[in-house]
C-alpha cells in the first residue's frame, strides 16, 4: 500500500472509533499503534465533526481530513475496530484485508429493535426500583412507557437524522403517560412513571467523554461534547415537561426517591447496568465486567448514603472511584474499550432526575404567581447537586486512568 492508502486506512479506523463513542485518548493511542504497524508516524487532531491526520513516511509527509461526528455510541463497532488494529499489528490481518474489515465494521447493525426495547423497559423499571417505587401498576406503566419510547426512537431514526428529535419524542411519550398516571392516582408524588423512562435517555457517555477531553486540555472538543450532551438533556427535559403540561402536571421539588433494601438496590443496579450495556451495543463477552463491578459500586453507594449518612455527591464519588480503579486495568489487560465497560457501570448514577426537576422548577419560577422560597431553593439545589455529581463522577473515572498512566 502506498502512503495515501495507508493514511486513509489509519484515518478510517480513527473515524469509526471516534464516531461510535470511544474516548479520545484511546482513539489516538489505537490509531498511532496502527500507524506504527503500517510504517507510519501519525498524528491525529480530533475536532467536533472532523478528524485531521498528519502522516510521515521518512521524508514524505501527507495530511488528510475525514468527517466524524461523535454522536453515536456503539461499543461493538469500537471493540471490533480495536481488535482489527491488534490483528494488523501482529500480522494476522493484512492491511488490505483490514481496509475491507473496517468498511464492514462501520456498517455493522446495532442491537435489534426488540432487544433495544426490552433493555429500555428493563432499565427504566430497574431505575424505578432504585428510587423506591412502591406499586406494581406504576412499574407496569414505566415498562410500557419506556418500551414505547424505544420503539418510537428507532422509528424516528429511520426518517430523520436529527439526533435531538429521538429523545424529545420518547420523553414526550413518558410525560404524557406520567401525567395520566398521576391524574388517576397510579403514580406517587415522586412522578417516577414520568421520570424513569426519561432517565435512560440521559447521554452519560457524551458527558463523561467530554469531561475526559477537558481533563486532557482538549478544550474545543471537550466543550463541544458537553454542549451536545446539554442539548440532548434539554430536548429530553422539553419533551417531558411538554407531555406533563398537557394535563397540568409538574415535577415536585422534594426528595427524588425513597430508600430501598440493599439486596433490592443491588439487583436493580445489575439490571440497569446490563440494560445500558445493550444500549451501547456492548459485545456479550464483555457484559459480565460492568454488571458485576457496577453492582458492587451501587452497593458501596448505598452503604455510603444509608449507613454512613453521606450525601449523594460523596456516594457517587466513592462508586465511580471503585469502578475506575477496577475496570481501568481490566480494560487494558483484556483489550476492552473502557467506554464500553466503564461508562455502562456508572451511567445509571447520572443525576437525570435532578436535571429534570431543575428544568421544571425554572418553568414554574417563570410564573411569578407560583414563586416561593421553597421552589427557588429547591430549583437551585437541584442544579447544584446535578452539576456536582457529574463533576465527581467524571473525576472518579478519570483519576484512576491518569494515575495508572
């Protein structure tokens, strides 16, 4: 292969990794490793929407650019691309065969709709258990709402490439069903029927990837990732609140959940982690690690909150530190993408309920007749807690990775 062909091969691998949720550090490391296998010295400059490659083969230099929108999360593609890079490096896969392989990988299908729907329903139900749902009819409505939202998301994806429209539609369905449930006394004051199907839509991997980019001083890319994640959260909040507003229902400013027994919290956490892994199209051979470690992390968080008496922020920090410390060496030892196993283990702890309550509080504050000190204080508190939890979760995952390096 000539210099142009080798450069294109490296850039195509980088494009697949970047567009499917791999962390930027791992994308750069993998493509540099592939470049060395092909006899090139390569430098990747990642930006939102594109990847720039500088390749050198002795005195000859070449630059090229490919589009790469990091809006997707498909860990099966990431794992397959990483495995192909390793096989090229060991000589088991010829470079030209590698070009055909990465073309096939980039077109690989995500989880089938029935499995995606089942994961959405199970994940939302598991989150409702973690937050203390008390009635089986409410759980049934959460399952139906999340399942309908998953089917709707896949249907919308066939007709529109707008990545914000899918979560908006799913959240709107959840809001309408949640409002009806509250009107007919099928949901408690916590509004879990409305909130839980929306919590599985929160773009945790994009938030965590953005934080990791900022920690590596990739300011433009990190800020762009966080802005995109913020837009998705805004679309979810808008869909939820519009659906609730149809019947005049809003989210309460009070405790977001009720305590549950440790054994129940651990089982529900394991189900939620498995559901998120399916959302990310994680290969089944990698599923055990995030489920086991995520369940352990949730147990430690439960102990911190219930027995020790810490706040939500400290509990999230402890859990994410454990996940980072355990799964960082595991990902390296078994050549698994950390984004596949690490993010799935903790993303169920993302403070979606606080973000939704903050958005609802801001809308209520816009109506001066509803403004009270409790509402104002609760809205500010929810926003601060959400921001702090996201910050400590990112730190819990990043610090062990930086330390091991």
